[in-house]
């Protein structure tokens, strides 16, 4: 399974970006899709998660500013980011949990850089 992330870039404080991630390959279902981020010198942290039933969960630091959504027909997940702050600067990774032959697997995308200037 391959995850292709896109949509990162440079934006000013208060700006918006929309990240996209599409999954391809062989699997039965994608039961969860998530966005993580990793800033220089920091550990990778969970930003937002969405299940196959569209239940969502957000890190406290992004609640009210970021929105996660998915398109099951396209096997894609999106992260709409608004009110961006310099502390949101990081490499953003998408993550997908899939099932195949009754087993579960987790996959990571390659990451997309988000830089918020002050």
C-alpha cells in the first residue's frame, strides 16, 4: 500500500492550507486514517484521526483550527488547516490502517512540509 501526500507549502501566520493523501494498492478496507506531524528536534505527534465511520479525534493544539475528512471512494484523507501558527511548522505525515485477509496493517506516507512564517 502506498500513501501519496501533497498540499504542503509556505504560508503566513493566520493562513490556510489543505493537505491531501491518497492510498493505493491492495487492501480490503481502510479502517482509520490519520495525520501526524514532526517538527525539527521533536517527536512525531498525532494531529487528527478519522475512522471508517467518520469519527474524528484531534490533538488539543489544533482543535477548532484543523478539520480532517475522508473520501472513501477515492481512498483519500484531507486535512484542512486554518488559523495556522508558526508552531504548526512541521513535516506532516499521513497514516492509514488497512485490513487485508483479516489482518491489520499500518502504512505511512512520505511526508509533506508545512512552514508557517511569523
